């Protein structure tokens, strides 16, 4: 079973400016609860025991959110408010599971993953991109089951509008395992419409093998000058490592843009 998850949180959040000029987008409330807590709850429910946050100096607000013990203790002593006690206990539960590592330059998701190298113990680990919320069905849990069964990497997949392929990592799918799962033949980061091998996109849930670190340490910057996890995955696939695309059944919400963020709030309020 997979026990460790990593969450890249050092991104600048330019799609949510001007808010993100002073605020960490992952702490923005979605129906009263910070977005990151939905991601943490998904991990916990999927059986994850340790979560590594990759932050930057600019995103230290995230660390402070989980490390504000003195503040809570003082208030609780004075007020004995049950709601505050409950919230503090929840924060403590999360805090126990989280480790922080730093990525000081936003060099891309691949570079962020590389920062966690010395903390990963097992053959596989989970990565969740915090902009991508998946509700109604625990995608990580389903993917962990697939990993346990097939002993290989798994990535979340969703059909997108053909016109939007250049916004996503795009799969070339191979052999069908069953209705929801296919082997991946190739994956291309943000291709043009004419170069896209399909309209099946990568969504931010990945079960990656530890062997990805040696690929990442040699990897040259790709699209937009960034080190992409997609490119390292492509190298592993070329070397015959098995990757499965899992077409998840939950509902995808994009919290990384203002329009998506507003829609997410409305969708979650309906649950
Ligand atoms: C990242 C990945 C991309 C994936 C997307 C899903 O892109 O690089 O392959 O399709 O997440 O949200 P970003 O959103 O960081 O541009």
C-alpha cells in the first residue's frame, strides 16, 4: 500500500492574481474550508500516513497555518470555545502528518518533485496537484487500488475539449485493461492541437515510482523553460516502465483560475 504523498505548493498562482500577490491560493476557502484541506482529507481517506508539502519562502503562510499552536492555546485558555477547540484539534491532526521541504525557485513540477527525493521510502508514492479538486469519489483511493493490483504507476485521466489540449498534459493511450484503465503509450506536455495524440488529459493525481528521481536529476527544462514531471514520465515509459491512465469517476474542479474557483465553491456547496 502507498503510504506517502507529496503536494507541490510553491507555484506562484498567477492565474489567481491579484489575490495571490499576498495570499496562498491553497488557503482560499471553498465553502468555508481551505482548498488544501480537501486534498488532505482525500489523502487521509485513501490511507496515506505522511504528506510532504513542497513550499517556498513566499508560501510560508501555509506552514504558519499548521504551526500556530501558541495562538490557539492562548485563545482556547481564554475562551474555552468548543468550535475553536475542534478546529485546533483538526489542525493538529494534519500537522502530525505533514513535512515541509522548500523549492525556492519556481522551476516546474518536476523540480518540485525532486526536492522530496530523500524523504521517499517506498517504491511508489502519490502526488496531488492542489489546483485539481476531485469530488464525489476519492480518486487517490481508486488509483492506489489499481497500483496494488497491477504493481505499476497510475495517473488520473479525463477527456477534455479538443480546443483546450494545449492547456494540459495529453496521453497517447495503448492497450485497454478495462472500461476505466488503459496503458499509457506516451504523454506530451501541453501539445498544440495538431500535435496532440488524443484529447485525454492528465489531471493532478499521480502514483509515481521512486525511479523517477534519477530521471528528474538529469532532466533538461522543457515547455516554457520549466522542468516538467510529464517529460520525466515520458522517459520512463520509453524505457518500458508501465503507466496506467485511470479515467476517474468523480467530478473534476479547477481551483487554479478565478472562474474555476468560483464554480468549485458553488459545486461543493451543493454536496
Ligand atoms: C500541470 C501538468 C499538466 C496537467 C495539469 C493538470 O499543469 O503539468 O500536465 O495536465 O497540471 O491540472 P499546470 O496546471 O501546472 O499548468
